[in-house]
C-alpha cells in the first residue's frame, strides 16, 4: 500500500551549526522502493555541493515489507455491542475489502503520483481524500494497568435516518431564532403534516428524522410571536408578530451500515453524514436550554459563576463530542469554563473594563476607538420606552451625546441626544460627555445613551484575556483527577440523556453513564546520559523527574564573552552577587564560563532599553576587537528585567533581530531569592543557548534506538500559532525546528516565518525559486543543509512531528506539506527521497484519563494523576488508523492532559511499540528542565520558536505584519503582510528560543 500526503509553500533562513563526531558508515535505504539503488551521491554538485561537504553514500538496503493490517487485541474485555454500531470484538482491518464512495479520488491520485516511494496502487476508495496508514498492531511494552476515560458508550437502534434541507425566508442569522421557528412549526404541524415525527434541527440548514416525512418538499407558513415585556412588569406585554416561510426538502437517506463497517475495520473512511445526524440529535436539547459555544454548552445552572474583573465573568459548562472508536460510538464529555460579559449597564462596563473612575470627562479620540472596538457587536437591553427590547451595538457617535444631534421625524427639527431623552422620556442623562451608542443601520441610525443600556446576559467574550483573567479562568476548571471525574459524572447525570424523548423514543439512542475502562500500559523511563566525570553519569528518572545533583552536562558549553545589564531596582551589590552565583553554578555543572564579563555590570533605565542595549553591543564589540579572543562579539547577555512587566518581547526582538546577541532574561522577583534551583534552571537554558547539550538518551549513545540510530535521521517539529481572538490584522507565525545532532537528537535549530492570517498550512516549507539565480529555498532545504554541515551526513530518514492540526485538516496539511518536503529534497539532489514518518501531535482535545483505583498509590503520581509514561492505543482510539494517547509527564496541578499522536504517513514502518517508546523517551530530553514534558520536544520547541517570533510582530504593540508577500484580511479587505525581521545567523545557530 502506498501512503500519501502533501504541503507546498515558501520559507526563509540560513544554514549553520557545529560538526559532531558522528561516523559516516551507517547503512541507508534505497531511494526507490521495491528495488534499485537510488540516486546520486555527494561530490561537488547536488546536496553535497550545496553544503560544501563531499559525502559517502552507504549501500542501499532492501525495501521493508508493508506494515501489517491492524490487529485487534486478543482477550480484551469488550462491552455488549449495541444493536447497530458497537465494534465487533473479532473484527479486523482485513476482514473485508473496504467499500466507500469514490466521489473525490482526484486528491488521492495526486498524492499517489507525487509522494509514493513504491509502485502505485489503486487510489483508496474514499470520499474524504486520503487513507492514512493502518495500525501496525497494538503495543505490548510496559506494565499493564487499567485507566478510565471520559468517554461514554452510545448505543443506537437500527433506523433509517432522513436528511432534509431547511430554508427560512426572510433570512434569520440567529440559530436561536431559527430553532424557535422550527419549534413552532413542529408544534403546529407535527400531527397534521409531519407524520407525528419529532425532527432534530441543527439551527441552520439541516433537519433530521428517524424515518421519512410524508413529503419530499413542502412549504410552511410560520408566525413567530415575540413578547416584549413592559419594564418592571411580568403581566404587561407588547406582542410583536413576524411571519416566515419555511421550506423543507429531502436531501438524502442514510442508515447505520457504513458506520458499522467503519468501526469494524471493513470500511476505510468515516461516514460523516451519520455522525452528523447523531451529533445533532445529542445536541438538540442542550442547544435549547444553554448558551452554545462551539461544541460546548454554558449556563449559570451548570455551576456557579465567577468574577474575572474588568466587567467579565466566567460561566461553567461542558464539552460534548461524539466519535467512532474501537469500542463503538463514544461520547466525549468534559467540564469547561468560558468568559462572558457581565450583564451590567454599559457605563459600568466601560468604567470597569477601561479603569475609568470619572465618566463625566469626555473620551479622547484614542480612547473612543478602544471603547468602540470593545462594544461593537454586543447586544444590549433597553427599557426607557416602557418595554424591554434588545439592540446590537454597531458603533459610537463621534461626538459626546450633548453635541450629537439628529433630525426628528418631522424632517424640520434638529435635536441633541441629551435633549431628546429629556423631552421624550423625561430622563435627565448624567453622562452627556460620553458618546452615544449606535444601533440600527447607517442610513437610519439609532442613538442610545450608555447609562440606559444593559448588556444582555450570556454573551461570550471572544477577545484576548489578560494574565490575571487567564489564571482565574484556569483555576475555575483546575481540578484534581478525583474531583474532575466526579464533576464529569455529575454533568452526565444532570443531562438525563435517558429522559430525553427525542433521543430515546424518536431516534432510539441511549448513553451509558459509566466512564470507559481501558487497558493501558506504563512505559519505562529511558536512561539519561550525563558527562563521564559526573558522580552519577547516568540517571533513571523516577515519576517523570530527576535532579542535577552530582551531575555535569553531557556537553558543557563555553562562554568566553558575556555581560550583564540590570533594568530593575536592584542595587549594584545584589547584581554582582547574582552574577557570581550564576557563574559558579554554570561552572559546577560542566560549562567553561569565564568569570569576568567583557565590561563591568551596568544599570539601565526601563524607558531607555533600546539605547542601553545598543550601547552595550557597540562598546563590547569595540573592546573585543582589541582582545586576544577567538570571538569578537558577545556570546551571552544576562538581563535583569524591569520590575514592571511588558519589556521582555521588546528586548528579545532587539537582541535577536537587530544586534545578534543571545540573551538570558531573569525576572527580578524570582532572581532575588538566589535559590539553587533557580540557578540550576538558568544554567540549563544558558548551556543550550551557547551550543551545549544538557543530557542525551543513553540508548542514543549506544545506537540502540530503532529507526533512529541505525542510519542518519533528522527529527523535525513544526507548529503554527495564530493571532489571539479579535486580532484580524496580524499574521500567523509558522515555526519549524530540526535536530542538528545525530545520533543524539537533542540539539534543534529553529526557523520562523510569517504567513497569511489564520493560515494553518506552512507555506514557507519549500520555495521553488527563492534566490536571484533561481535556486530553491525554504525551511526544509535550509534545515537539511544545516544538518549536513553539522553532522557530516545527509539524513536518510525524516521523522516529522506536526503540532496544531485539527482532524478536519489532516488530509490537506499532509498533502501540501509532504509535497513541500519531497520537493525540497529533490531540489537538493536528484532522486533524493528520504523516507518520511509524518505524525500529528494534538494537545487541544478533551480526552482525560483517570486512575482506576484512587486508593492504590502505585497507580498514580503525587498529584493523583495517572503515571508518566501511560500509553493508550485501544478502545477510545481510532478503529483502524495508527494513533495513541501518551501521558508522558507527571501532573503538577489539576488533571493531566495526555497528548494524542496520529500517524498520517509512515514510510519507515514503525511498530506501535517503536513509535510510542521513541516519543515517550524524547519527552525526557527537553532542555529547560529536569522533568519529562507533556508533548514531544521538537513540537514543543517549534511552539516556543513561533511564540518568540510573535514578539517580533507584536512586541511594540503595533499591528505590523510579516511573511514574504502574503496577504491577510481586515474586515474583508486584503492587508499586505510584511516580512518578519530576520534572526541573526549567530542566534539561529543555537537554541535561542529556550
């Protein structure tokens, strides 16, 4: 079977790095699967010519056999299969030939032609694009255990489901109103025209029934009566009646057969149509009762509200999603919390949100723009006319209300907003100097005083929260595993799925109340290697952590030229003491650290950061030019940050993109404690920033890592970070890192690039013609060249960990990014086709794993979470594809979130154990701490690099963009994206982002 994928795009950056003492006599794969020895070797042209190294190509190896079909675990306990969709315990991926519609084969054919490394096979029969590699069996390594997951089995009766299109005229933008209209229709016509069926409606265009309606197309007239309550009274109402024309048309009929086949491994692609039906049915009732945000539901009835400050509050709720898994249909439920606007007067909100105590003073033009941006789109409630009505804010008046005038209906009288409310409603406005809120249309605006408008309850706040608010929101959902599991159980019980008539009677569905029990395994931690002169040259981590006592870094870096600048209120004695202790710690851990700075420690004013850093750079270079040292620039600048926050991004941007200085910033409050642990952590960061290694896997030194140490292998990590909610001008930032040492795979070089706003595919992976002479460029090419320069080898295997991709983007990202990888390799050398394993890393999911027995201390860590190294590849995982959940870290607070790894392409034919152990072991090589981390380090580093580059764009608070000529959008208008400032070469050569 041939695997498929993709990518395309453009990139920036340069090569570099240090040569290791790795040997060049390792075997390499042939470039053509199924025989033939592949391609041209090194010499003065092609890949070797690009890096100036003549390389020896090892003899080709025979192509490995294809991965076996997925195998189901034997003897695994399985729940009773529901009538229609539970997985058959004996089903396997090879039980029958997969069958699926072939309506979109073009994408598959393109993948076959452009990516295959073996003879093409027929395209997968999939309407969704690509077929990802099947599971190569289940993992067996590790101590067996049982965990619980917040997945609940859903059983469905075998019924015929019908999909109908819904068209409402005039158009209704609100889902809530659309549901009200369909509710009236069902109540009015259910007996007479709908055959007594109760439909499930998604609030937009789709309506589903369990059985046919008595027609294929019908138009209904529906009158929706909206009652506007009189202010202060529940008895007086003003009726407002609107009439709608609703057209219901049959679209398709579906049943559970294809879903059964998919879960049992007999069909390759997931029948999304039936999943959509069941999802809408499960969401029908809560969508009417609660506030809907994406796949989550929130309400004050689902838990107490909490204050976030600045006119905001958080509501509690739950996330719900149905998905097919190995043990049948699973309903994933998790507790959640979101920020909402407080239902207060707009004047109160402005006072709180902008910290304005005196609203009698007029707003400046700058403040008016900020207030307008914060209020636009909010729905407010007004009662001054005697009836309660709601309006949507469209803007603010340009002048204060006392100066804002409009023409009355007589077309003769012009009156100010303040005078109008005094004469019309006998209301004296207190804040006439504030602008009026605008509602209505541009041609017929409505002016509303802020002090008379109350924010409607239940509106989600979608803009960026500050650090204090983020902390408060996280605290709302930060529960220990026992408490979180208890909250989830309570949520399931309160939802009362078994009492929902639409769910049970009409559609024949039921939801189990028990969390899924899953067979899991705890992988052993790897042995870590430190310097031979250490008292403890190797260490076996315990509970995902270890320490640096009696250990020296395996490759201590050298710092000959350094300086320190203090922007805080520290006095000189504290700064000198801090530097002495830092040098002492770095030296004791194996670094060669010159105790004397190039120039004396200096103090700087926080408002003069740019000037002070420029002076340091200029003076240090002048001093070093007259010294007999190999380096003529600073290797390291230690910076004590100002006491007030907000300078970090500016400092990093100046140092890394303008001056070419590697810096280590220190928070004065933490640094002043002078704790040994703090200095140890600083030493770990500084060592990798000057080119050292902290620790390596002992198996890497012994060449015992399958499919990594047997031949030159490069490991990539990639991520894209997007601007925060509400920011519609700044670009997305892509980052790619790659290992520069082999076989150790611990040093990673990072490149960053900006691209179109909210574009997920990395566009700069490969640029066909970047240089003036027409040579190719891009991130992949640059990193492959840097690897060759650093190790003396070209990689014959690529392992690519891709972070931040949602399930719906799998095929698209694989297609374009794999094509970019292929083309970058081909541009370096004809027929150069290293085998690729492409793995998506997902952290933003809602699966949580809990210990089976909280009374057994050997089944959890000190925080009550499952043990580090716990891996799950059964029951709640994909029915046939190669994926697994890995909890590689020890919990600190709250409930640990396992990372989900999904293999989209595997030309290296990893076994389940092989990839799970490699991924878990890599999590122990993260440079910044002596703990295993929750996500594989290459992906983690890519995230850090992308986050760092965000400072280059937003560090000064401006809205400047980035990338090589891409375009973003601002309210539908294209916005030119400027290039990111280039990171200096000496900075790129080290792990500056740590």
